[in-house]
């Protein structure tokens, strides 16, 4: 199916497991050649789902940190534009504790690899004990990371809405992204995940819906796509897929709203 995409997101390994195989040089070479021929200018990897960078469990934390370190290595070999990372749960130890754990894991991963690939911190939906739902939460993680590294932010529209940030109208979208700029800085925003929300504003549910069929709705996405603060950023859809035609339908909706 030809979708005409200009950006995409991928897993470089099994997202549901800890084990992985190294990327062979010939595989990386073929990938780079195909990526250049495709005309796609922005390609990122997404961390696997099992790592929890905010956990107080020392064994899980060590494995999670190593998973991030390996993902930076893999993204470097493949020539990717970034690594999207969920920030995890502090499991009751407190938000500041979780922020410090995430910052420590990122600092160590860069120290171990010397990578120049950006880690993109993805905001959460505000589930119990989660880290990274508020802009001030993300700001503190950025401020706590040791050294000078190209760490940015990936904002997920479903997660924003579910955590209490309104993106349902032009005025609300402008206010929300102005707040992001004041707290974090728009120069840190590198990617937007476009997902509608199955739950209402402030529901704290990470439940993605197809574009225009959730609580954000077409009016909200039109406002997002026409806002000059984000309009020209790379955007990636992570909506529910029942069959391959859903990708084309969601893209068609986004492209129509963008015009």
C-alpha cells in the first residue's frame, strides 16, 4: 500500500521482549539505501514496551537503562532521527524520584554510547504513578540530565488531552502550546504523535482513537494542524488499526484537515 508518507516510526527489535539480535552491517546499509531512495526525511525508532526508566526496582532499572543504551546504538547505526521513549512509572516512590531515575538512565545511556541521536521524551496520559504527563515534569527531567545531549520532546495529542491539556479548539491549542513554550521551549519539540482520545479531557486513560472519532474531534485536529507553532513539525499517527486500510483513512483525514 502506497501512502506517500514523509515520516515514520519503527521498532528496531521485538517491542514485547528484552532479547534482541545485533543489527548486521549489511542490514544497516540496505536500510540506509532504501530510506534515502524513499524520500522520507524523518524516521525514528520507538523504545520497546517492557523498559521502565522510572522504576525503583534495581534489576528492572538496569535492564531498562541497557535497553535505552542499545536503542541509541541501533538508531545510530541505522541513521535514524531520534528514539522515542516512554518515561515509565515510579511505582509509588514519588514523581521527583521517578524524574531523577529517568534523567539518570538517559545520562548513562549517552555516556556509554557517545550517541548524537536525540532521545525524545514522550508525555504520558497521567496514569497513576506515571512520569512525564505535565510540562513541568518533563522540564525537570531535562534539567536533571547530566551533560549536554540532544534530548527533545515528542508530544502525543491523546496523552496531552487525557492528562488535562485542552487541544479541542483553536484558542485552547494556542494556549496549550504557548504553555509548552513557556515551560519547556518549542525548540525542544521535535515530533508530534497525532492520536484522538477515547476518553474525555483529564481522564488519564491512554486509549488512542482514530482521527476525528474521539473526544478531540476533527475541530481539535484542524486547530492543531493549523497552529503555526506545530504545523511544520514531523507528525506520526498511532491510531487503532483493524486492517491496513485504516492507515490510509486516517492519513486522508489528516491531510484534508491540514489544507
